[in-house]
C-alpha cells in the first residue's frame, strides 16, 4: 500500500506543478443542450446523482502504528440520489429528493457516526419542500419543508456534502430580495438525524434559527451579516452567534483576492456561561499566466476553554459546518480551540483539470481544552493540559478532472506529521489518507 501511496503522490505532484499549458485556440461557443430529464416545458424535471468514493486511512484516529484498528483500513462509500421538481406555475415549486447511502467493505459498524463510520442509511427522504414566490415578480419568497441550509463559506452552516449522508434541516425560510444584491433570510429549523432502521426525523429538541443578510455591494467587497440562535434542550445550549463574512468581488482587485469572517458567541453552552470568538482571514494572488496558478495565505482561529472547572465556557461552538475543505482533508480539526496557518497553491493546467496543494500548521488555542475533530464534537485525545500546544502539520494534494458537466473524477492524498502535542500525550505516529472519488450528476 505504501508503494501505491508514493505512486499517487508522484502523479499528483506532477500534475499540480506542471508548467503552463500550451496555448490553444478557443473553440466556438455552442448553445447548451436541452435537459433530457425535463418535461412539459420545464414543469416536471427529474434529477439523478451518484457518488462513489474509495478511501484508505492509516493512523487517522489513534496515531499508532502498533495497533491495526477498524479505522486503519480501506472501504467504499456510495451515495445515490433521485429528485423530482414540479413547477405548475412560475411562483410555485415542489421538490422531492430521496437518498441512499452505503459504506461497503468496512470493518467499522454500520451505524452512522459510531467509531468514525459513515455507516449505512438506506433510501430515505433527503429533501421535500414547497417554495412560493417568483423572484422576477415579487421580492418575497417562502420555502417550507426539508431542505438544505447553506451560507457564507459554510464554516457555520452547510450541507456537509463530503459526508456520505450529508445534512439537511426541517425548516421554514422567508427571503426578502432588494436592490443591488441585497437579500435577507429569516429561518427556523431543526437538523435531520439519520436513522438507519427507520425514517429520518429532525431533532425537535434542538431549534436553530437566525437572520442572515447579504448587503448591497460596496466597492470591491461582498458583505454578509448574521445573527444566529441555537436552543438545544438536550445539551442545555442557549446561545447567540453574531458575525460578518467578507469576500472580494471577482477581479475587483485585479489578480488579488481576499476573504474573512468574524464571529462572536454569547449565552449558555452545556449549562455554562459562554463567551467565545472565531475568525479567519485569507489573501491570495493569481498569476497572470496560463493555468491561472494562485498562491494564498490563510489563518483560522477558534477560541478554546481555558479552565474546565470555572463554570465558564470559552470554546467556540462550531454549529452545523462543512469543515472538510477548511482545516485539512483528514478532518482532524474544527473551528474550535484552533490556530491554523495555511499556504494554498493551486492551478488549472487545462480547462478540465484543477489541482492544488495545501500546507497546514496546527496549534491548539488551549491545551486545557479538547482537540475536536471536524464534526466539532469527537475528541482526538483526552485533555492534556500540560502538553505542548503544537498539534502537527498536514499536507493535502488534490487533483480533479471534469471532462463534462455530468461527470467528475477527483483524487487526493494527505499526510499528517504528528506534532509535540501528540508526542507529549501518547502515541505520535504520522497518519495517511488516500481517496479516489467519482461523481455523476444529471
């Protein structure tokens, strides 16, 4: 397997750092083909998706070469979706989507989330909503039912598409649309919990609500502001999250770009008084040459809890994020108790190929607090307050091939170099992660 990994790394590096592609003539623009799954002048539209991912993981959970755990293995993940959109008029839409998720060839439990497993969730209802409103004729729209919630850079609210099961909410969402890009969403929701033996239902003891607004463009920047509230009776969480997300408008600064977010939380988390903060800032430059190579530098911070015995909680609560793209592809970190410095390198050698390499360096903000994985809940290690805060470094290499709109092929390799925190708190062997994923979508 080591030879396989080295071969894959060589291929990824050769693609990611390939020289500029030769100049090619621009083909004539052809009109898009009609959707073969759309009928009755667009009033009835079917959709199909299938995603299959091979994964190999070594030491991702225990950082221990001497133990061959159920997570030191390889397996297949498959996810199939079928959807139906009914649009009897321009201002009424009905959408239904079913999903079947399977983990194949694994020694892990079939129960989602148990011992790190993706698990099985046989065919179930992923989305089912009614949407009222026509953006061309009215400034108001209403969406009611099981749906995806996605905002900003998905660091607080996202569908978690990397997960084989992903995430949806039973929600009511009202949107008001103004001029110059202004829109405001008000929503109330409960997250849907997968049930491998029955119908997936939302957690009605946990209500997540908020107001999220996109402001009119100001100069080179898109600006979003939000106020979010989580009321979880089971966890005794009752807190507010206030924040803003900034992103440069494409090409407004020439070849430069930037993005940032700042969030503050106050209230009660697990019955303790909560005061927490998180931020990230990134700046990048795209070279004006063939292949569009980009270099970016990013810093992410999520506060941790300084003292577990003082009845005060300082750890940032990561809510319902899509963390996979942000803090390393091995999913070892979340936006909580974290310092993460990242160097991004990416390029597009051809129209169909995108490649990139990320270099992460991680520290815990507070060694007296938990090191939390990407699900923002599971601990990597028991708390070791006296350990060194340097958790380690991770290198992620990724290449994606999209020959057409309906098919994609993505390969990735990640290596985690164990840091002083692991060596001073237990086993500290390096970890590896390899994946190959295909996607089909109509």
